């Protein structure tokens, strides 16, 4: 049994920690931000491979994660994960989406709100992130791992009193911890509104004014969003929030009059390609862009294999 330090307590770090603990490693998670303070806590979050590359690896990780989320939804009622049908609308009907092989029940939809040419209806894992991150963190601890707040100025050294291996799941922090200039933020803002009885999600991933999604959860609805390249601010903009709600109303008129409960901003850890590779005793696993939740279990499996 080896001793592994996982840096980062977002969805990637916690999922890797669970898989490594299940594989018999001793795991300590170190993170500047605890789970509910991370970008991961802001995610909407539906399973959808958005703004993450390369396509072949992303498809394999997304497919693997789809199946694991399906099992969690079926077996763990307190996990915040459920399988829910919804529709992605498109302004121009085209070929099957490139990720269609990962989804068992994808079908074309012709009846869509005005302004759209068609859509794809399918069942996707919907993950209520604050609950799910709590569930993952509890799993880490139940399996014998630890989670400690620590702001690191470099990745921990391995060997001679240190851990046997380090897994770098620092998200946007990898820009500095891994000295990787290709990591950059893609800021996303969402509005949380009261649950008005919605039971399906809606998505327009390539809207002319940015991505748009309406994701119902148990107690609220996440309405998004934006994707602003290179923006580091985590302060919500009231003007952006109004624009998000205006656009969402065109897609889901039932939201009219819904009470606004809160605003959130997160920095997607973007990179030309997800970095998942072993370099000596360090496994880097960051740069999941807009799909960290979607790719989490597939990536965690690969990380555990690299340290197996
Ligand atoms: C508005 C919005 C909506 C989204 N919707 C979806 C969605 O529907 N589906 C989906 O799959 N994805 C979605 N995403 C993307 C998803 O949130 C990210 O891909 C994912 O959260 C990345 O997870 P992570 O664990 O790599 O990073 P993070 O959650 O950012 O965690 C990084 C961890 O590393 C730690 N860290 C960093 N630097 C240091 C340091 N120096 N010392 C110690 N610790 C450090 C941090 O403190 C934190 O604990 C969305 C993102 C946003 C912003």
C-alpha cells in the first residue's frame, strides 16, 4: 500500500481520492479551498462533454463516467445524482453529436421552442454539486482518507518522509503549481432561482450569446450561463444575471416570476487538452474545462491505473 497526496478537493481530486482508496492506497487530500468553495461547487451540473479536449479521450472518459453516475443514481439516494431526461436545442439540425455513442437513448426532437431548428433529447446524469461534493468527501473519509485545508506553493516532494506519489488535481491552480501557462480561466456565471416544478433540463451549448442551460435540482434551478475566456473575476455581475434570465425565459417560459435565490461565478480550468499523464511520481489530472463532472469517473479510473 502506497501513500498518495491528492492536491485539490474539487470533483476531480475527490473522485481520484475515492478510486485510489478503493484500490488500497492511503490517501490524504490537501486543498486551499474545501469542496463547497471550489469551482466544482458552482457547476450546473449535467453530464455533457463541453469545452474539453481531445475528443477521443474525452469520449472514453465521458462514457465511463456516464455509467458510474448511472449506478450511483440507482444505488445511492443521498448522493445528489439522478438520471434525468432533457433536451439540447440546436439552431441548425446537423449530424449526430460527436459524443452520441456515450448516451444510450439519444433521439432527435423536432418540437422545440421557437428560434430553434431542432434538438436532441436524452437521459443525462444531473448532479446536484453541493450535495454530491459532500457525499464524495464523506466517502473519502469513510474509506480512511483525510481532507485538509492547505495552500501549497508547490507540489509536495515525494520520497524521504514525503508521500510515494502526488496526484495534481488543482484545476486552475495548475497554472502555478504545475507552472503550466496553457491553463487559463473560462469564467461562468449562473443564477439560482426557486424550483417552480421543472422536471427536465434544457441546454443550448452553442448559443450566439453564449451557452444557455436550465437545470432543475431538488430545491432550486440553476440557470446559466456565460463562458468568458481569460476572465479571473469571481464577482457576479447584475447585468449579466439579467441577461441570463432573459435568455432562459425564451427557452423555458415557466421560469417567469421565479424568485432569484442567489448568484454564483466559477472559473473553468481550461486547457487546449486535458492533462492526464504520469511524470515520475506525479500524476497530473487537470484542465477539464467545462466538463470536469462529466469526465470525473473516467479520469479517476485512469489515474488509479497509472498508480496501480
Ligand atoms: C458556471 C459553470 C457551470 C459548469 N457546469 C458544468 C456542467 O454542467 N457539467 C460539467 O461536467 N462541468 C461543468 N462545469 C465545469 C466544472 O465545474 C469544472 O470542469 C470542474 O469543477 C473542475 O474540477 P477540478 O476539481 O479540476 O477543479 P476545482 O473544482 O477548481 O478544484 C481545484 C482544487 O484545487 C485546489 N488548489 C488549487 N491551487 C491550489 C494550491 N496552490 N494549493 C492547494 N490547493 C490548491 C483548489 O483549492 C480546489 O480544491 C461548470 C463550470 C462552471 C464555472
